[in-house]
C-alpha cells in the first residue's frame, strides 16, 4: 500500500465513482461552476463552515487553493475532490481527506459539503462512501474522523449511515462563521469498514 504520494501515484490522483456521483480533483477550469454553486449555497453553508470572505470567492484565490491542495496531494497529506452528478456532470459539492498520518496512527480527517440545490438527494452519502472506500483500501488507513455541530442532525445521520460511530463532544472544536463551536466527533475504523462490507449484499 502507498505511504507517500507522487504525481503518478493513483492513490492520490483518483477518479472515484459511487452512484450517483463521480469524484475527481478540482481544476482551474472548475472555478466558475464552483463559485456559482457556493454563492447559491451561501445561506445553507455558512452555518457549518468557517467565515466566508469576499477574497475567497475570486479566481486568484481558487488557483492558490488548488496549488495548496496539489502540494498536499503530492506529499501524501490529503485529497480535495469535487463531486459531480454522473447523469449530467453537474457539480454537487466536494469532499476532503486531510491531515493524513502514517506510522502508528494511519488516520485521516474527512470533510464534505453539498450545494443547496442538491441536499437530501443522496449525493453527500455517495460521495463520502466513495472517499471512505478509497481511504481504507487504496491508502490503507486504519481510522477516519469526521466532526459536525450537535444541531446538524442531517450531517449526523449521514455519518451514521456511512458507518461512523459518535465518540462524544469536543468543546470549542472549530471556529464556524466567526465563533468557536462545539462539535460531535465521529469515527470509522478499518474493522468497522470490513464489517460493513461483510454485511453488504
């Protein structure tokens, strides 16, 4: 299994498919669609994310972000993938696998967002499940962690539906829209993942 990345390492340059979505690395050509979807989703997403700034929505900022993501990918530290509906290639959101640690830990942090026009249609669950499978099988991680605010019932339901277990409350865990907020911590281990695969038809 892969321990570090390189431009040709397939574990860190994937195209993932899990009906009804396809995931791939973001490209500069995605900016217009990404910016449009993010703006349409502002009211929905600002409750769950760090504070938005006007500078973040510029093409230059997007390109800088892509360079950061690419550097992280090349060193085996993480993945940022956009999610597209397979039926028409419409962008529906994105997923991240970050803070990858090797050695005795072999862990990573999962994050995700789905644009407001596409929520509660199964795209989030499909995208997260695709990333879980890739993290466990291609990168051979042992533990994945995700966090969501206690009042975000939809996100908690998504994580539990993907096999994650609620491990408790972390106080002032992340700064969301300008304020430190408590988050519930969810985790999925390799053993959990194998058990889920055994139960699947």
